[in-house]
C-alpha cells in the first residue's frame, strides 16, 4: 500500500471509531447514550491501536500531523514526505467524519443540542480560556510525543507496540483530556470540523472557527517542544 494512502485510510479508521463513540454517547436515542467519558477515552485508544495495526507496516502510522512534524524534527522522518502525509491525514479525517454522519443519520434530527452535534466532530474546551486551552493542548501533545519516543526506545514482543501506544492515548485522555477533550492531533480536529461546516447536519450550529486554531497550533507547538525536550534530556 502507498504510504499516503495508508495514512489516509488509517486516519479515516481512527476517526470512524473515535468520533463514532462520541456520537453514540451524545446523540439522542442511541443504545450507548450517556455512556460517559471513560467509554469515549477507551474507544479512542482502541481506535488508535487498530489504526496502527492496520497501516503501521506501510506508513509508520503517524495518523497525526504533530507526529509527522515531530519525527521530521528529530531526523527520523523525511521533511519531503511531511506535506503529503499531512494532506492524507486531514483528508482521511474528513472522510471518516462523513462516514460517522452517515452511520448515525437518523439520530441528528432527534438530538436537540447543537453543541452535542458539534462535539461529535471536533473538540471544545470545558472552560473557554485561550491561554489555558492552548497550554492544555500544548502539554498533552508534548507528552504524547515524548511517550511515543519512550516507547520507540524499548523493545517489545512483535505486534505489541500498537497496544502500548493505545495505552498511552488512554492515559493522556484520562489524565489530561478533561480540559479541552485532548485533540492532540490537528487532523483529528480540523478535518471533521470542516466536515461539520460542509455537511447538511440537521439542526447544527456554527463550527466554532474562532476556537479551531487552538487544537491545530497547540499540538504542533507541543510536538516540537516534546521532541526537543526528549532530545535534550534523553540523548
């Protein structure tokens, strides 16, 4: 499989499972309605795990522009491949969000809350504070990148790495996700937010573009910081 296609497919799969669980929890009338934060976090973690298993051998399964940029910064990935990877990741996230909209189609009109519908597609802060929200995404992504580099420095049994990375995602979500919903991935937020903007979703609100730069800039800055800090402290 072409690595760009792999990144597209892997990110699409991640979004289908990740945003699928959010839809199941927040949309009115589903069997998993109100299942809660633990359900959301663990489904995202399992979604990451499955996506890595699916395409890791073809592209390295970055699935996240912040990861691609951090690995290029450390010299473990070619800068020439970064634009194509990011385009594939954003495109896969967009298509994944469209699939979730189709899958849950009967439930959008039954759900009164426009905020809940937006939450299926993209993140929003629990308390809106530009500085605090940026710091949340910055630090959570820095820990993500350092965690990935820690994992990469250790040898595990064949096939175990994706599961360990899934545990890392769960740890970040449980410990650091309560402030902004832990986007920690520009493609995960921007692609689906764009889908929310374009799709004819019943009873939707605006796509909150005034906040949208934080789950993009925060993770990118945090990724560079995490990669730099790891290089300073552990080399």
